[in-house]
């Protein structure tokens, strides 16, 4: 079955809730559209997170990124949207996204976002 361009991210249960392991992805051929020139923008997107209850499913992640090929957005807005979508879906213990955008007008742009999740787990809500 062919992969569809859709932003329907899926998750699966974290197979090791007691481990603070790190998951890292690199999307080397990310593409979206420049909102000013309508030309394609290219980036390498690096995602790093420490899962809590769930992990992101890779096929849905690939489809999610593929859907951006037809969307316009500034580097900063696109990077923040990706971060917000993934952080909201996963509520990880920690997440960092680095978007390394290809040169435009002689300038390379790197956008980095990093956040720790300080929310206590529900099963530990009564602990001090």
C-alpha cells in the first residue's frame, strides 16, 4: 500500500517505562515551500526525545513529514509547529529538535527548540 501524505501521527506504548533511554531521528530530506518565493526549502531535521508513556510510530512520522512538501512556512514557524505537534502527542520527558535549513540568500539558518517536561506522572501525583 502506498504511503499517504497526511499529518496523522500515531504512537505505541513505551516498551520500557523505567529506562530513560533516548530516541533520535534524522530526516535528511525535509522539504516545505517558502511563503515569499513559492520555491522549495530544504532542511535536515534532527529529533531527540526521552519517551514517557508512548513513542512515535515511524511510518506515521514519515507521512507527517512528507505532508509538509505542499505547505508554505517560514523556517522558524515550521520548526516550532513540528516541535509542538510532537511534544503535544508524546509528552516526553525531554525533547529537542534541530532544523538545519539549506542556504538561502547566502545565509544558513538553524532553528533549535529544547524542552524538559516537568509534569509529574499521574501515578506519582501524591508524592512530594
